[in-house]
C-alpha cells in the first residue's frame, strides 16, 4: 500500500469537479483517507511549491493556487502514486491521454484541475504540509 497527496485546484473546485475527481480515484481502487477544503495564503502556496521556486512560472502558479479554495486529500492504494498520476494525465492537457482528468477538463498547463505527488519523498512532504497524524484515517476492508 502506498499513500499520495492529491489536490483539486481552484479551477477544479470552481467547475464543480470535486466529486468527479474523487470518483475517478475511488473507481480505480484508490481510497480517500484524509480530506479538507482550504484557501491558501500566497506564502503557504509558495511553501508547498518551494521545489519550483526558480521556475519562471512560480509566481503565476502560486498566485493561481491561492486564488480560491482547494481540496487536498490523502489517497491510499497499491501503487497509488503512479495510478493517481495516470488518472490525472500529463501536466499539460494538450499532451494528456484521452479519458484522463486533465484531457477531459483542464484549460491549460497552469489551470490543470488537479495535483498529484510525483514520488514517495514528495508525497511524504506534501501529506505533512496539509495533514497531521490525527487527520489521517485507516480504511477497513
Ligand atoms: P502540478 O502537478 O501541481 O505541479 C507543478 C505545477 O506547475 C504543475 O502542476 C502545473 O500546474 C504548473 N506548471 C508546470 N509547468 C508549467 C508551465 N510551463 N507554465 C505554467 N505552469 C506550469
């Protein structure tokens, strides 16, 4: 079993896609073990995406991520990190495969509906950024 962090970004929340995103994960056997809705400050968005600080899109990305509420969640399942990224599709919706979330709903590489951790170390950092141990649950059965 593996854990990962996913976020329904401000554009996904505005397009009423919270349920659709979760449905696609659950349908693939990935369980939600923590969930909340938050509105980040610019500083909090910059802390979350600190690894991208030197990128030209950093300011635009972090401004977008605090433009409205987002829904971070912890997901658990076999190969959850890769499965979630496969379900999301490529970062740029133009490159995303048919049937993926980003192909179906995303407007651009920045407004791309959903985030998913890209590896185990990133997942551990990103989960702890939004959730403490008492906010993460065990699934039975
Ligand atoms: P995400 O999976 O949240 O991780 C980093 C984000 O940066 C990525 O999704 C995109 O939304 C954004 N991003 C990546 N590359 C670019 C780019 N070239 N221009 C704007 N945003 C980008």
